[in-house]
C-alpha cells in the first residue's frame, strides 16, 4: 500500500513539525508521551527516541526486523488530528492507536485488550470534517492484524464497537467536581451498553474517520484500566500488553503488505498465507 505525499503547498508546511526523520510506513499512536519509552523498550535494540515541541514524543526503530515508529498524540481527537495529518502528508499509510480505555460491559475484565473495529462518533473533531452519518470504521486489514497479534501473544481480547467522546468526565457519564452530573448521563450509558458498545475512549472515532477520509489505514487496540460497572481503576501490565499487540500487528502487516505486492493485489486475504 502506498500513499501520495503532499507537496509543501498542499500541507501548508505543517509536515515539518516532526522533522526529517525517516518514519517508514507504519506508526503506533499512543496518547501518553511516556508510553513511547515502553514501546521503544519492546523493540529491537537501537530504537531512537525523539522529542518535539508541545510535548509530542516519537520513536523509530525495528520490531522483529520490521520497520516501526511511534508518535504520541496527547488526549483527545483535536490533539490526534495534527500528527495524523502530518504523517499522512509524509506518506505514512498505516496508523494504530495504542492506548487505554474504560469498559462498560460486564464480560470485559480489567487488563483485557479491546480491539475496536468501529466507534460511535461523539468526539467532536470528526464532525468538523464530515456529516454525522459518516461511519467511524477501522481498516479490516489492521483489525485482522491486531486480532492475530493478540492470538499469537496469548492475550485475552474483545473485538467490537467503542464510543469516543470529547470529554473524560461528563462526556463519559462520570460525576464531576462539585457533584455535577448530566441528568441523562446514566441513561446514555445504558443505551450504549444495550447497543453492545464495549468501551469509552477519546481518540478512536477521530482516527478512524479522518484516516478513511485521508485514504490511509487505521486500527486501535487499548488496555482496560477502568471498569465503569465495578468501579475498578488500575493497570496490571495491560498497557505493556497493548503496546506489544500494536508492535506485533505492524510486524504482521509488513508481511501481509509484502505478499500483496508480490501478487499484485490491493487487499490481503487469509488464503495468501495458506498458500505461501
């Protein structure tokens, strides 16, 4: 898969924000800049970490020989928009959000990995790009790669719809400072639960929607560190597991994309590997 690089005039020069480093074709996108250290520590030796203004951090290296990169996005769709746009302008064709999330279904356990293949668009950022009815859907290839990665690593995971909000507190039906709570907050969460929505996050639908508009691939995996039903809030190593799933997915996609090029195909299908 290849993506046309934007000219300086088309990109408005913003693609220079992250320097002239060669990032390759696949980028992991954690929210927390400190997660860059976790990711780089899981890759092959020699990973290079980079710091930029406004708190953005990045890393480039290899994972099991496959070229890989990561860039932090901060919290929420507005902060994700800039690096997604800039790296798409550089020609990057695959983006995987690796983060944390809050579960809203009883069968999901703390520390599980959630692989969202679609998201409810309550993020705000995507609404600036396209009408509300446009779906926030992940790339099927990236989703398959994340599933295969979780299977290979032996991690418990779930695949399904998430809900992306523009707010950590009120937007996710939490009580706020001074006891403020929207009158319809609990009803809204019950509606999402009945619709089989798995989790809340703050970036997924912005990533999926913008990636589809930009013509690039996107996927998402996140570790459950909060459970809205039980009230639990902790990390048992799930963040490290999510980062590893993302890296393994890049390794898998690198192989699949190579197989597509050899066969002259635009899309990957499982029979390629069976007949390999």
